[in-house]
């Protein structure tokens, strides 16, 4: 009914305006009569008094810099962007140009940074953990397991990428060796690791330390 009532109201208003000299229709914003040419702005098939042709948010004059329409309302460029564009997951500001999508969010490319060191991640290798972004060094530092022998990170790539699990610990493959003679352990009979007081020994040197 509201739409019908509005149509009837507009029709009644138009009929009552018949005969008014210079009548140009109704202003879309204030609904008052527009009298004489040159006193109004026409856009999107509608008319406004020039003073009424303003941004719906900031009331800036739209006759000079142009207008943008959204949901049947007029906006300046700033507020059109603010209302229509995605918001950056970091700064919460509208993204009007290049958009970067990662970890389930949208970012300005310059806002997509490592949460630890704040280095930019655009175009670089990054890792996500709990919806947070990390550069490769910070990710390994924070999340990579440590080798029980050398205490360094066991990372997913590079020369130290392989690890051995033993005695509820992890070791770089090259660190999985006797602490005395540095002979690597293997699955061959008599060549496996023996743990003693947190250290790994071959069979020969385990007998030495265990007897002492």
C-alpha cells in the first residue's frame, strides 16, 4: 500500500502544479516544486534543485565533481567508495584500487604484512596460521619444530628439510648420529640409536658411557 499511496500522492501533487508558470517537476530530495529551467540538475532520469544535489553522507556539492549512485542515493566519490567497496582486513579502510585476497580476507597490497616483523608480504611467500599472516623466517621461528640435537629449526624446505622422529623427539637427518663418533644411525642391525641421559649413542659408545 505504501507504494500505491506514494504514486497517488505524486499524481495529486503533479495535478495541483498544473498551470504554475515555469514548472519543471518535483525535486527528488526535498519534494518541492522546481520552477524555471536552469534551477535544477537532471541525473538518472530525475531532477534536483541545485542546492539539493548533494552527497547523501557529507552533503558535498555534486554539481562540480560528479556523482555516484548507490541504492537510489547519490554520493561523492569518497563516500561511494566507502559504502560500496570491500574493507581491508588490516586497516578497515575501503579498497578502491588493487585488491589482494588471502587467508579469507581482502587487503590493500601494502597492508598485507607479517604480523611479527611487519614486513610486506605482497608477491612473497607467506604462511597463514589462525588467520594471521607470517613471512617465511618468522613462521619457521614461531612454529617450526626444533631439532633435539642442534636446537635449530626443522623447516619444510632446504637442506634441513628431512627429519627423523625418535624417542619422542625430532632430529635433522644429518643430526641423527652418535654424539661421540658422529656415525649416522641406520635401521641395520646393531646400528640403531640408543638414548642415554638425553643423548644418542651408537652401541659401542653407549657401552662406554653406561659402564662409567
